[in-house]
């Protein structure tokens, strides 16, 4: 388990260099007092492990820039190996006046998985208005209770190599055009041949139609990536979202072995 005494830890993703697992996770200082304040102070931490249980915390790997589309905080992403370098895609929010509501996708590269270099001052790919809702309202009152229509949801990029060798896929959290509030969540899809130029396509699912089921073994588990172990088996690990109950679940749990049942749903082994 990974728990930090002075920082909250939540969403995480993993890269495997063949010798060690590299855990990247969102973190913010507990000195803020209220966990709800963590989202605009989030940075990306980095820890390493040989067994996914015992972690060595290496500190911050990525934080916001002084200016630009990612100058307020950096959020959840994924890491892939690109030839002789690693590439991280991440969610970014800015201080441009829309608080946490205009979300963008950024990209950085590294040779050692800890020191990351930005190579562009612009987001990797914009929201495509043909399929996904965009932030087309005035900056919302972030202290008010009603933020309907104000969130440009375009975050949590998961990048995967095409299994047939035909480039790369990116999956993102998004909202479908024309769907009702709280019933508009979809998985957005984009493709690239070089991890630099991306073509956004229609969502991979339809709003209001979901075959998802809870992971009953750990119903509070949140943002839990799948990781393949050295023995070829699969596990998930994540944080337990206990905040709605006023409890502290801000740590990364030990790996949970998983498999698929007869219907193709993820279950604990």
C-alpha cells in the first residue's frame, strides 16, 4: 500500500519498465484541510516497486506550468513507451477563468520516467463538437450549486497501442452532444499513428446505455488501473473513494487479483 502522511493520494496509473513498476498518482498537501480543495492543487507523484505492494516514493514527477493551458493543476493520465522514450498524456486545467471546467489533454516525454519534458505549448487534441459537449458558456460561478452545462469534460486519457500494429488509440472521459445532464457520459475515442497528431472520432458507447456493473469485491475502489504481473496474471489497484462518507481513503491499496467471469465482467480471483 502507498500512503503519504502529509499528502492525499488518489487517481493512479502504472508503467512497467520490465524491472520495476512505476506508479504515477495525483497528490495534494493535507495541510489544505478540506479534501475538496485538492483538485486545483493536484500534481503528479511518482513511486516505484518490484511487487506492487512495497513502494518507494520518489516525490513529484509533474506539476503545472507558470502559464498556459496547464498552469493550475495536472490530473489523471497514462504512460506509454514510444521507441527510446516514454510519453505521458495527462489532463490539464488552467487559471484562465473557468476554474476546473475547461479540461485539456497535454503530453510530456521522458527517458527515465521521472524527469519529464513538455514539447508543446498547446493541448494535444481539442474537443470535437460533432460528438462531444464543449464549454461554450461564460465562466461559471464556481461557488454556486448549479453548474449545469458548464463543464467541458475531456479528461483521463488512456493511450493504448493498436494490437494489430496500426498506430495508437486514446480513450477519454467525455459528454455526448444532445444527451441529458447526468446521462451523457461516454468514452471518447481518438487515433494516432505517431502519438503527436490525433484524429478524434465518435464515442465508443452511447449515453444512457450502459452494461457496467459494480466491482463487488471492493465497491469503493476508484480509478483502479489494470496491471499485468510478472506471472502473467492481472491485478487492479486504486484508492477507495470514501470522501462522500467523510472518511479518509486517500491511499493506494495493495493489488487485487482479477479475471473475467463467463459474461466478460471483471471479478476478484
